[in-house]
C-alpha cells in the first residue's frame, strides 16, 4: 500500500462531477489497491473521510470512518445515493484535506440515509446521524465537485485553523455532536 497525493482547492478534479465506476472495475486489482491506498491515506493524514476525486481519481467512490460516531469503519462507499429523511439541520465546523489549514462553519442535515455498494459490489445501507451524517454529506459533495467552503453561509465563519481553535472552538460537549470539527 502507499500514500496518495491529495488534490488541493483550485485543482479542476475537485470541481468536476465524478462518474459512477463501471461495476467491472470491482474485479480489477488496481481499483481494489486504490481503495486500500485511500484508506491508508485517510488514516495517515489523519482524516475521517476521503473521496476519490481528492486523490485525482474522478469516480464516485469514497472512504469514511467517523470513529465512535459510526462504529464498524472504515466504510468503502461506491456510487452512493444520499437522501435526507428529515428537514432538521445543524451547524458544525468542518475541515478538508483538500483545503488545508482552514475551518468553516457549515449547515448539514442532521439525519441522512446512505445507500451504496461496498468494495465487493454488495448493496449496503446506513442510517446516519449528527457528525457521521455530516461526514457523509461532506464526502458526497466531493463527488459532485463541491468543497465545504461553498457550504459556509456566513464567510465570517471561515477561519484559519489556529484562529478557529483560539476564537471559535467550543469546549467538548458530552451530547451535542454538532460541536465537533473533523478533517475530511
Ligand atoms: Ni473534504
């Protein structure tokens, strides 16, 4: 396995809508190795999610591991369909490996339903809530060429990480996962 180079904001691969991978690709050893490398790269950074366009591969593929917020990771998510069963939203501070050094306060749906294929082509579904739901929305956005900075409604809530930690980070809350900030 090897670590992959991450595309940064401004690279066109991050702005494009990625196509679905051909199902035959799942049988391809190179594709499976890409998945392993994406997982290794995500953990190495460290991050809680990584989408294929972020490693210069324009395909609808992402890996995610929101840790305690979604046990059982890492999840390999191919050709996902993301839907929102409720209107409720919440705000959280996000970061992104493709936008190093910045944090921004976004609004995301609190509940999400993720239908996808795993690396073996099996149909899977996940019901997500809070931070895990936000990670899925952030990663899914990458497949559509959208970076989180475009989800920051109030640009006074876009900050360098040091200033975020100094002026905007709130003490850890026991129950409200809306206070988390994750790099993905
Ligand atoms: Ni990201």
